[in-house]
C-alpha cells in the first residue's frame, strides 16, 4: 500500500504531467546548462549543472535523491536518459554523481533537463526482508521475530565481562545504566533518548564497549544524516569506521570514511588503477575499428576484446580483495537500513546491530540489517518525529507503529530512558517532560536557568484568538498559511533582537530557528524576514523551515507559528503532537509560540499546553502587545 501510494504520487507529479507542469511543480529542472564535469571520490563521474530559468520556483531536489537527465524538449521519459544521485543543491546549481562510467555524448545538447526519480529499490529490499522474516524457521532470525513480535520474552541478561573498561566518568547515572543494559542484553535492548539527553554520546559508548568484546559491529539508521553523525562521533573515538553508501549521499565530514575513499587509500589501489586504465585503453582500441574492415582488423579487435576481458577479470578480483580486506579490518561498519543490503555486505553476519533513530524507522526497513544479526540494539524516541508514511491506509493498518515502539512497551526491563537533558532551560523542558516523559526529565545545572537575558522570559505563548487572523490555503499546493500570524511572529522576534542589540547578537552568535508546520507559511515567513531591516544583519544566524528540517538540531531561540485558525477548530496535522514536541524542544534559552487558542484548544494536547503556560505566567494575548 505504501509503495503504491508513493508510486502514485510520483506518477501524478512526473509521468502524467507536461514539462511545463513538472517545472512548475518543482520535480523537473528545465532547461539546465552543464557547467563542468570531473572525476570525484571513487573515480566516479560528477557533473555540475545550473538552472537557466524559473529561479524562484520551490523544488523537490535534495541531496541523496536519484535523478534522471533527458535531452528531448518534450521531456518524455522514453527518450535518451542517464541516471545519477544528487550530491548537493545550492540555489540554482546542482552537483550530481552519474551512475555510468562516462558522460554520454548528448549531455551537451541545448535541450538538457533533469527529473526526480522514483526510488523502487527501497521497497524491493523491504519486501525481500519481510518475506525472509515470515519464512524463517529454526534459525536466529526466527528467534528474533518471536522475541520482537511474538510471545517469547528472550533470554536472561548476560554477565558483563570482567576485563571490561571501568564505567565512563563523563556519562551520567542514567547513561551508565543504559550502557550496562546494552552490554548485558542477550537478544534486544532499547535506549530511549528524549531531546537533549545525550543519546548519541550514549550509543557511541555502547558501540565502543561492544567492539571490545565482539571485534566488529554493524551500525545503521534510517537516514544518511543520522548515519554520518555517528560516523563522525565514532571516528573521534578512534574506532576504525567504514561508511557503506553512495558518496553523493554522504556529508563532506564523513567522505574520507566511505568505501570509495578507503579503496583509494589502500596499498593495492595504484595497481587497481593501472589495470583500469589499461582496460579503458583496450576498450578504446577495440572501438576504433569501423564496420567495414578486413580480416586483420577483425582479428585485432577480437584480440583487444579478449585482453580486455582478462584485464577486467584481474581488476574485479583485485577490487574484491581490497573491499574484503577493508571490511574484515573495520571495527564499525555504518550504513542506512536499506544500505545494509549493499552487495559488498552480502553473506556477512554480525553479532550485534545498532539501529539509531529507530523511532523514525519503518519496521520493514529495520528487518533488512536484522537479517544479518544475532542481537539488536535500538535507540531513539517514539515521541519525536515518526516515520514518513504516504499511505493513510498503510499507517492505519500498523505501518506507523515502529519496532522501537513495540519493543520498548514489551521489554521495559530491557529499556533505559536517559533522564538528564543538557539543552533547555527547565521551563522550556517542563511541559514536554510532563506530557511525554512522565515528568522524568531533569535539567542539568549548566542549562537549568540559562536565559537569553535576565529580563527575558524563557517561554511565551501569544494567543491570537479573536484577532481575526484566519488561515488561508494556497490553491495550487493546498498548503495552509496565516499572513497576519506570520507578520506578528516576525514583529515579535524583531523586538527580541532590538532589545539585545544587533552587535551583541552577532558577537554572541545567538542562533534563532523559526518553525511552522506548513510550507506555504515557511514561504511567507522567509519573505517577511528577508525584508526586515532588523533581521537582515543577523540573517546567517536565522533559519526558517518546517519541523522536519530541525530534527536533531537546537537553537538559542525558537519561534513557532501554528497557523491554524478556523471556525471549525480543525488542527489538521498539528494533531501529530510528536512534531510539536520536536519543535518546542529545539529551544535552548527562549521559546515563543504564536497561535489561536480557540482553534488549538479543541485538541486535548494544546488545551493542556495552554493550561500549563497560564499557570506558569507564560501566556499573553496578542491584544496586549
């Protein structure tokens, strides 16, 4: 169902629309100009292109997405095309790694365009994993299936090895407790990491301990960004870390740990490169003979092809040796959940797999690395961003419920919640701790009373009820916006900047995030902020986006525009309160929320939130401003 919903969205956006419609929708860039081509990491062909029109159009192109070039002006997908993966996009310029070894001749045509592609491979790998799980009998996979999904409770905790390192002094008590549970878990264990509690620090320590006893572990996460963060942290701990995945999907900081980069550093790489160059020369030589040639030329071509075949075999064998040498000597192998199906990992087994950001991971995707593992450690927070699901029917039938959520409920004894948070003022933390974490969070002394300024309140809710700030809907994108609320929010943050002073703001590098659930409201806020004389000098310290873009991040100041204001008290997808939890808990020193209590208050979560804020003196009416 989810695959069909995703495919239908792609079909509606790309396959059945005209070139003009696709460009307007942001799923196609056309026309584009080739700026340059060069050889990148892993000797892959990279190209840089530039959009030559529709500069202000919002678009769907982002790092890691698969794209397809076309040359025909009509943009029909059955014409010549070549696929690639986006490295990065900046304004009107895009860098792409091509899947082929060479640039096609037609790439220089004046009618060059580029489409976003449908990712079929992800669904294929998830389907394969689920089939293997369902068919499993009398093996470790069947045991893990029954432990996680059946009535089996698993084995008793293991006894920690006596020669283990002493407990890490830099961890707090709840973090040390989590490490102990992970080390002793025979089957599965869960680290529950609420916002700012040092989940990444804890999981890295767990991985270090596991490497000591097992020699090698597999580490996965649903997104490339989450994997790369772990790669960076693990490398800082001195662990021999190998990143599996397309270099185009990897951050610059993690690029040196990719398989492609490590192959290029291997002792035998010069030999491999020499073989590849000779192979290319022979292929070129064989291709020089035209159709009308005699016996001698035919024989020369046959011999060149035979030599090329032998050279390719030698090159493939040498590359196989290098790759396996790197895999065998690595202590930590990192990849996305779907990336764990990479051909280089075929047939490999791991004692333990760590799955980070498991609260955002679809269950079928989690089973892909579990096929290779004896033991599973999950880390995440099921009260923050959920998995992205496009089919409402699939979500209602259980796809929205993650393995992490199921496991943490089934195995409270094998779960550890981190309790000390190092991000927020305690007043910012208070409601989230109460509503989502059973009042279990504690603000560390270093952040407990940290304010932007002594005269600034840590939290403010500005109520627009009765002001007539009615939401509207963009007729094309159907996204919601609230012009008056956007103007009020920008005015409020301008007042904060003025009270502190632009010079002080810049000197202290105070960061600000403006969050809203709707892309149409993002556009309006960006337009208003761009025209603000007060915000212009600090614009590099201000980011405006939807909540998904802020996951895992933090800012000194967070301002939230809730947008919804209507007579029916409909809150739309604000009803997914986990997203609001993420938005509120990005703030370190100051949290401002602007919304209509008459609309929001019809939902129990927002009603409770406003009661809390009124009790603490953080509520004010827009009329009073």
